[in-house]
């Protein structure tokens, strides 16, 4: 970390200082290191709080990505008319035209239904033990209602995309 700090500080220090500012840079790094390693230091509490918050953010990001990958593998769409399993669409591999059609379709949905669909596409779950990750809690609706909205939007999109092929 000290190498990263030096690389960051070097271009930001005045070169007309004694020894080109190296001593000032080393003092700043030492102060920062003490603050990071000593939670009771003046800046220590702030660093510790910010560090833990950033760790939680990264953990939630990785969990969501992991769940999204798992859900893509586990979910099996079934055609309600034929009962035959079909491949779910890979939302990341759509053409620009398909994305434009989807954007138009989503824009026409009622506000809460649009939010539910968008949150679901971002990897949020219908319900979760963590209220910050539950679409139902965020929108104040039941998980079943949210799931119905998302599935209805997906059916509309698939129907429209199918008719444009």
C-alpha cells in the first residue's frame, strides 16, 4: 500500500521542496499508516468505518453476482402452453435493436412494475432475509406480486422479441 501511496503522492507534491518532496511524502505515508493501524488515532475511526463499509459493499456485490450466476444456471423456463422447458434469454447478449425494444416495453410498464423488473435484472431477489436486497420490501409489495410483475414483463418482452425475428 505504501508503494501505491507514493505513486499517488509523487505527482501531487511540489518539486521545489527539499529533496523533491520525498521527505514530506514519507511523513504523510507514516501518518496514514499509523492512523490505519491505530483505530484510536484521530483519523483511525474514520478509516476503520470507511474500510468496513467498503468491505460490506464489495461483499454484497460479490454475493449478488454469485447468486445471479447461480440463478441463471438453476432457473428453467417452461412454456406454459406446451410444458416444454426452454432456454431463458441471455439478457447480456442482445442486439442493440433488441435492447431498444426492451427499453420501450419497460418504459410502458406501470412505475412499480418497471422498478420491479429493473431491480430483478440487476440481480435483486423477490424476497431476501436482508431487507436491503428484497424487491418486495423495497416496493412494499408481496414477493408473489413482485414475481408476477417480473414474469409478466418477461413474457411481454419475449413475445415482442419473438414477433420481430
